[in-house]
C-alpha cells in the first residue's frame, strides 16, 4: 500500500486492486471529488466510487447494507442535487450482496440484518457510478470488528472476483429496506440499478424513469414492481409504466 497523496485531513493510498481515499468531510456532499485529491489523479481511470460509511437508524438494529445514491424529489435532505440520480453499476451491487450473503454466517448469529436500501441522498453528480456500503445502525456496530472484517472481506472478494450480469432492472415500491428486491439480488440472476421506495413514488414521471435507466452503466431490460408496495400511486404508475415500457422495450415484472 503506497501513499500517493497526503494532507493534514485527507490521504490517498494506492493498493493492488483499488485506491483508498480517506477524507475528513461529509461523504454525502462529495460531488466534487477533485478537491479531495487535489488533482493528483485522473478521474477517468476509475471504474466506480465505493463509499464505506456508517449507517444510522432510529431502530438501532444491527444492519449490513448498501445502496445507490440519488434524490428523486425537489427537497434535498442529505447532499446531492434535487431530481438527480447518481450513476449506478448494478453488477457491482449484486456481486457485493452475493459475497456478503455468502459470509452471513459470521454476523447473522449476532443479530445482523443483510438488506439493501432504496436509492437516497448524495452525492449525485460524480462522473462514475456510486455505491454506498454501510455498517449500522449505532456506535456499537460501527466498532464491531467482526462486522467490519465481514464487510471488508466481502468487498475485496467482489473487486477481485467480479462478475457481470446481463439482466438489469430498475425497481419501484416497497419500504426503504426493500426485502423483496434484496431477495431478487440474492436468489435470482437479476441485478438492480436505481430503487425507488414507496415514499418517493409521487416524484416518478417519465423523465425520472428515463433517468433511472440512462444513469445505469449497464443496459436496463426490466422494470420490477413491488405490487403491494405501490400504495396510492399504483394506478398512476401502472398507466405510466405500461406506456413507458412499451416505448422503451422493457419487460415489467410484478413481485
């Protein structure tokens, strides 16, 4: 591991398979990555940006999770721009979840939940795909060496033994912790790009659906709907998605 940039607050380390950047700042607001590396590296050489972060929730439930980033609405709560989604790398998220699931024996007995989150918060305008990988949901888990090592081993296995998946979908409906979509990642051959929880469905229109598809670096072929999790937006979304899927040649899957 070689230090190729070091300041009083930030450090960039070169490893065999990746570069590791540590920052003294808010990762959710890291849309200008150049200021953290002082122009020392060419952004184009990177395939993606993976953020290792703490996860916080009111339940304090031990959780290992990951998600893409983006803001569907016009109110920005935590970084990024309104109505903007970050680029996604569906195969990367799926590979990580599969590796994490294969290592679940190390954490399940300690009460950890393994689940993805719906797309939320910033950064939203980085020039490469973004994946947040998180440990939560309280200080106890943030300092749990067993959980930390499980995440690190799973991520390293993902980077070293990466696999591309041909079936890619966007997903709509369900809660912020969409277990149906998590099971799809683990049990099927489908990878997921952006995921919209029921709390953000009111912001979904044709332009946002198109952004969900265009922001995936892999071709999206499916739209997956949590049929019971569409709430009061169901009728409107069904009409919208029927027209949209026909226009763009996408298959709609109901779960």
